[in-house]
């Protein structure tokens, strides 16, 4: 379902231009997990018992299995870095990202095409969501005959699941990952529908050639299925995947605003409905406890979030693949700020363009 109106866009809306890059299902889904985490944090003080028992509904996994030496150190006591992964679960054989016909990769029936590092400063007054483009060209550590060379960062999950992804992200960023959280495709739909849909503004009418869905100029109210098509589309958009990233930011902000406007953040009954609808799609590391996070970050509000994309040089063709090349100097400065808990200063020196409306 998509409904529209044609009021003017909110201030600060951006229009993007450029060329498209390759598509993957699922990468946007990580924004769903980011919302679940953040909304849960907002709800502190409203049903402590529920949030402490919610953890039993979540799947736990050994996210750091087999990871021994060589990890980045913990640099600032009290700060926290959460690796958020989007997963499109599906039936079928394992997937080798460098060979579409291969069935020899180690993780079957699942793709992880979205990665975000959520940094919580030691004072717990802000949260920074740093997106790592799924095609970022990085070194993937060797695992059971895979890796040991540079590839797209999303190859790490196909080759070695969450633990290899942690190794690849830590190697690329130099940032110690404290916790890991993963949400699948179905969880995103349920999350959207649990709020009764989410409204976004589209600058001009556009049709997705893949889904065949048309988004009209103006405000579009999206149910779960329409929301998935909105945040997945990259064909028909000027900058392809980069416009899709902007859509994800737009949608995440809109979803959080809907949660605020409907009282989901302050009404235990509504919050419980929202989290119950998505908890079954959530996987976290064995050391994570959602109830504890609620208490630790109880003062956070939507305006306390800053969205950042890892600095990059755009898409290039390397060995026959379209990959995203990191801007090494700028990315190093960004992750150095994470390690020293000085992201507020980094953002002040590198203003972030946050999309509020778009294609």
C-alpha cells in the first residue's frame, strides 16, 4: 500500500545525482535493527521487567567464535560499539559472492548486505550510526579456504558468518566491536506494520523497474511491503546505491518520528507490541542483554542520533567487479575519532549531510 499527498517537502531535503551501482537484497534491513535498538533504549523506565525478559525472545549466538589475538583494543572505558548487520534470510544453497553459480560458501540461505557500526559515547548522550557500504573493498581474513585476500566486505558473512564479519570490520576500521546484532528481512516488514505504516516525502514521481511500484511526488504512506520496495530501490535513481542509502536515512528518521508521534516511545503497551513483532527476527551476541542496554541509554532521544557514511571514493571496477573504494585518509580519521570517543568533534569538522526528503 502506498498513499500520497503533495505538500512541499520538509526543509533540508536533498536531491542526488550520479550513476547506479549493483543491487543486493537485504542491506537496508540493518536500519530496522538500529531502530529496534534505539527505540528500546528510549523506553527505559517503562516496564523494566518486560525489557529484562525480552532478552529470552531473542536468538543469541557466539559472535566472536574463533577470534583470538590481533583484535583492536578497547580504548575508552564506558563507550560502546555495536556492529549492526542486515540479513535477508532465504532458503537455498550457500552463496559465494564472487561466483554466482557456486554453492561452496559456508553460510547457506542467508545474505548480509548491510553493515553499520553504532558508536555510543562514554557519556551516553549521543549515538552515531556509521554505515559501511556493502561493496567496500577490504581485506577479508582467511577462513576454511575462503578469504585471505581483498574482496567486498559483505563476502565475509557468506564465507564465515558473523565471526568472520567481525574480523573483517575490525580489520578495516581498527575499532573494537563490543556487541553484534542482526535482523532479517521479515523483521523489517513487521516493524513497519507494527507502527501502522510510515510516511516519507518523494521529490518527484519515480517507478522502480524491479518491483514495478510507483512512488508519487509528495508524501507517501508506506506499509511494510511498500517500505521494503522504497528502501531497496536503486534502479531509476540518479545515484543508484548511494540514493538508496539516502532513502534508508530518510525512512529511518521517518519511522522514528512516527514512533514518537504515536506514543510508542512512552507507552509500554505500544512498545511491547512493536518489539514483540520484531524480536523473533533478532539475533545478538551471547554477551548482549537488551534490558541492560535500556537502562544504560535511557536518556537518548531521536535528535541525539547522527548518521554517517564511511568516507569513500565512489565505485570503481576492480578485477571485473564493481566495488566501493574507501577514502583511506578520511576513513582513518573517522574511525580514529571513534576510538578516542571524539566523534562530536569530527562531525563538527566534517558536517554530515542528512537527507530528510528525496527520490
